[in-house]
């Protein structure tokens, strides 16, 4: 019997392999990943791993021994260059051909690159992998200034680590506010004030037009002005890794198109994680998400179905971001709401903003408020009395009993 094969060794593949073994699948299980590490968590890369608080052992999803103990054939430094759906095989860059019974594509995504002058200078970095952070954290030790291009969650997390470690930090954002793509003007303003209060210089409406330096970056050019810097970290979004799938003839459209069972347009090929465009029956639309909960849950779904099960993926999207001592936990999309209800006091850095549409909760942003986050997750789509949400003396748990 040929194997269950996973392409990519990230969150989704690591979880899918573990789920298959937990479910009692005893056949051959092969993970092919092009990085040098076993499946690992990316969130700490811009947080605790960058700050030095966590070592590699805390970043790995599971200890390396886990795979050997369960007879999971984990092949790192192995890039898949071709999928042949007709012959049910994949080819690696080393020239090996591996047959599969079922295939999981979990190739994730890669950073969107800047195509401006000077982008190839030393000292201009992107942050996606352990290898990237190892280089960045060494560079941060000898730097005085760091310039972060892109005021999204990753850029702002890096800004918080950098400013706390004593660097002068500039954040360049081409839109009129940071986090514009992902949150409301009010939350953007909250984070803007938080960062500037800690000493980060944020430049909005500022497009970076080039980098200058003699071999190594020395200046970031923004039109007529420039900012001196020792180090640049670019965080301007990601591109899903769909090329293997599209070259194999699978349907792709802003991600590898899968159904609610994580099946691609080929019934023997599944896909999970950042690389997919999937239906969300709760939100009633297709999504491409860049989040750990999505990668993990899709992986569990794909694994169950690869083993012959009948599991659908239907979850309300959620995400988190850690900046300084603030943990932001989000459920749903704030853009789906037309009314905002604030619970708590923003000035204390402990509050939640509920987003309501037609009387029902459709999203929450909870800052240092894990209880509100947990309850909002369960109340998603339910009708609520907004005066109760806003009243900190009202126990939200009462709403769960309805
Ligand atoms: C710095 C950073 C911080 C983040 N913070 C958060 C957070 O706070 N909360 C949150 O929910 N999410 C966060 N994310 C997003 C989250 O990490 C991703 O959504 C998640 O890793 C997706 O998992 P995945 O398995 O789909 O892809 P990945 O984890 O990207 O794994 C895919 C793997 O496949 C490999 N691969 C690609 N092509 C091939 C090939 N042809 N052959 C072999 N291997 C291949 C890739 O190199 C990679 O190792 C963060 C991401 C980054 C980069």
C-alpha cells in the first residue's frame, strides 16, 4: 500500500500527521518539508523567540522524538518540485519519486517581497522562518536603529520587541493608519497611541521607495525624505504557496480551492492551512486565512477525511497578537459589524470591543480580556442586549445560559 504524504512540514502538516496516528492510521506516513526543522510554531518568531524569551524547544510543535516514536517519516531539507496526480506521485528536488495513496498539500505561504531599488542590500530582511529570525536577532544586537516596513501585526510585534530591547524604531505604513487592512479606525488609533507612547516612531501615508547603502542598508528612502537605519524588516503581507498545486492542474483562486472536507479539485489530494481558499458555512463565504487555528483545524479535518472519515470544517475564525504586555484576541471580522460596544476602559489596556450586526455578535477584539474572548467565541451569531455587553458589572456568562 502506498503512503499518506504531506508536502510542507509546518503547522498544518505536523497536526495532520499527529491526527492520523491518533486516529489509529498505521500505514506509511511521510512528511516532506523544505526547511531544516521539524514542524514548528511561527507566532513566537515575531514575539518570544525574537526577544530571546523562548528557545527552539518551545517553538517546535512537538519534540523531534515524537515523529520517530510514531513511525512518521519526517524528511526535512526536502523540497517537492512536482505533483503528478495521474500517477499519484510527487517528485523531490533530490530526484526521488514518492507514490501516495492520499496527498496533503500544506505548503503555507511566503512573504510578499518589495521590488524597489536596493531591496537586495544586506540588512534588508523578511520574517517567516526560524532561519530568518536567527539572522535578524543577531543583527539587532549590533544595531541602533531599525526600520520596519509595514504596520501590520507582524511589523508591530517586531516593533514592540525591538523598542523594548533598546533600539530606535521607525515603522513605515503606506496607508493612512496602521492595521488598516485588518481592524477598525478605533483599534488602529489605540495601537498607534500604544506604540508611540513606548517610543516607536510611526510614519503613516509613507511609502518606502528604495533602500540606499554601500553593500549594507544605511537609509530607507520615502520619496523626497529618507531615514537612517542599520536594519530593515519588511512585513507587507504574504502570498500563498499554490504553484505546485496549479502546475498539477488543481483549481486555484487566491489559494488552493478546497471544499468543506479540505478536498481539492482532485479527490485524492487534500490541502490545509495558509495555502487554501475554503468555504466557511458559518460566515457563508469563502476565505483564505493566515492563522494557526485555521491551519490546525483544517489539518484535523483533512486528516480525518484522508483516513476515510466524513468531517466538515466549520469554525469561526480567530487570531491573536502579542505586543508589549498586551494580548489581543480576535474572533470574527470587525468589518462585519455595524455597531461597536466597548466593555471596560481603554485607558487600562483591559477592554473588549464587541461588533454587532442585526443585533447579533459578529466579532470581538479583546485586549487582556481572555474571558470576554472565550464568551464571545461561544456567543458568535447570537442575539444580545448591547447594554448588558457594555455593563462590566453584568456577568457575560449569564448570556451563555440562554
Ligand atoms: C512571524 C509570524 C507570526 C505569526 N503570528 C501569528 C499569531 O500570532 N497568531 C496566528 O494565529 N497566526 C500567526 N501567524 C500565522 C501562522 O503562523 C500561519 O498561519 C501558520 O503557520 C500556517 O500554517 P501552515 O502549515 O499552513 O503553513 P507554514 O507554517 O508556513 O508551513 C508550510 C511549510 O511548507 C514548506 N513548503 C512550502 N513549499 C514546499 C515544497 N514545495 N516542498 C516542501 N516544503 C514546502 C514551507 O517552507 C513551510 O515550512 C504568524 C506567522 C508569522 C510568519
